[in-house]
């Protein structure tokens, strides 16, 4: 298990035009192997991992994920169509999202997805009406907002009452009885997703406890559902990807298992995205210019915030290394060519001296990288390659 893509000679020999994303097939396979092994160690065959396709939708990446036996978590009709085109079985798809279009609901009904994850009573009623209109039957899970602080960046926190996601449990208790009159839906379970890049495992202990508590309350009220979906969010190491290229799947599944006090036969679903794909991707870029502005050295590279949005969107920090030379370190602001001051990948970074033409790698870019890329400033869409 290693980072093959960091071999400098190897990368230089590829001759890819920069900027570009490169995905390491072997490392992806290692991640999937360990994730599925740890998952099966703690959860039985009725349970499943649905890969959160939003993290990386590259068809070859998806092919490996499908081969590993995972289902998919989609958040739009486009993602459902893409997942099916990439060979996933509709029955392995869960469909989340706070604002589903009628056309997307109809698509989900037509192809026969496993379940809709619903975020309001109004949404449930719309799904019921659309299902009734086409003589179909929809399985739904209700997304609970458990008001748990995921202790992550505020822009990727989704499980507190400040966030638009989910339904407060008390509200859900109020409206559950009214679901009895909706004949074209079947409530199969509850869903939770409290945020992304969660590193503090105690957050997951809390989530499992809260979900178990909710299950028991509903059980006492006579509601017996079959599924609980605990979402995704497991974080990866952006600081030392070379020594920790695999996320902490063992601790994650183990802590959830230990803290779930629900009947054994319930199907537990996970929706991991970042932890499966982040480390297998790097972004390659070349240094265009070095310039000095009153003591501040800027290294201007050919990748911009349009190619990797995470630093501009979430103040994310990625490790950046100079692949071309091993010189004495210098300090730079690493910036892109886009006409925005937020087009900055690192501030005051100490890195082996950079020169025009040097190749740099921006690590841990396999998740929420290419999927968020755009053509702002009418720049070319960044390419991706598998190695
Ligand atoms: C509903 C849902 N499930 C799963 C995920 C995947 O999260 P992550 O990539 O952090 O595992 C997300 C992403 O935010 C999400 O919104």
C-alpha cells in the first residue's frame, strides 16, 4: 500500500498536459479492500456501503467501486443516470438531497431505486403523489437532523439546526402518524449525515447513540422499520497523506458498531465518499512564474481555483510538493492564474525552491476535486487520468 503516483520519474514520464488529475488505481483498490474488509468485520451481508458519487464521478473510478461491491448514494437525477450508465443496479441506489425536482423523483420511481431519503413532510407527500400518478410504490427513509456538531469546517457541517438538512426528531414524531394515509410510500427507516471530513471519532459514537435512541422511541410507538442509514463523513489525513494513505475505517466501523443498540437484523447503510477516493487522486500542475512583491514570493502555477475549488470554498489545505527539484526550501504563496484573490492554494508554504517549468503535485485531491471543477475565466476543463 503506497503512493505510486509520487514517484517523480514515473510522473514526469507520463507527459500529461498540466493541470490534470491523476488517480492511482492501486491505491484506490487498497482503500476499497480495507474499507470493505473492515465493514464486513463489523456488519453483516444485509448492510451496505453506498459510495457518495458526488465525491468523484469518474467512470473508471466508479467501475472499481462497483467491482468492490458497493452501491451508490446519489443527490440528483444526473447522478442516478450516470450511476446506471456506469453499471450500478438501481436497487443499489439511495437518493438524497434537500431539493429533489419532480422529474428527478419520477426518474427514481421509473428506474426503481432502493430508497428516497426525504427531508420534509412536503417532499414525502410529493413523492407519494407522483408515485400514485404512475402506479408505483416508493420506499423512503426520513433524514433526521440530530443537532450533532460534527466538529468539522462550518461549510461541510450538515447535522445541526443551523443547517438546511434533515428534520428535527420532534417534528418527525409529530408527522409520522400522517404517513399512514399515504398509500404509495413505505417508510423503511431513518437517515443521518452530519458532515464531512470528520476526524473526531467520538462524534460517530454520539451519532450511533442518538440513532439507537430514536429507533427505540419509534419502536415503542409501534413503528418497526428495517433500515438505518448513517451517512458518510469519515475524514482523511490531508497533512500526512504519504504515511496515512488509508482512512481509519477500522475505528470508524468499530465505534459505530459498539454504540449502536438496535436489533441485529436491521440493515445498516453507510454513504462514504471522501474516505474512499481522496487519497488516490493528486493534481499535477506546472510553475508558470515566480514573482516577488515587496518581500512576498508568489509561485504562480497553471492550476487555478476553477480546477480545485476546495481551498477557496472551505479554506482547505492540501500538501503541495515539488516533483522536479530537491533544493533548499523557500517560502511562497502558491497561487493560480484565475482573476480572483481567493485563487490561492497555500500561504507561506515552505517548499523546495520553485522555478518556471517545475512540476508540483497537490495531494489528496481525489475527492471533491474534479467534480467541482468549472471553466471560470473560460479556462479549459481539467482532464483526469488513471495510472
Ligand atoms: C447525504 C450525504 N451522504 C454522504 C455524503 C458523503 O460524505 P463524505 O464524502 O464526507 O463521506 C455526503 C456529502 O456531503 C452527503 O451529503
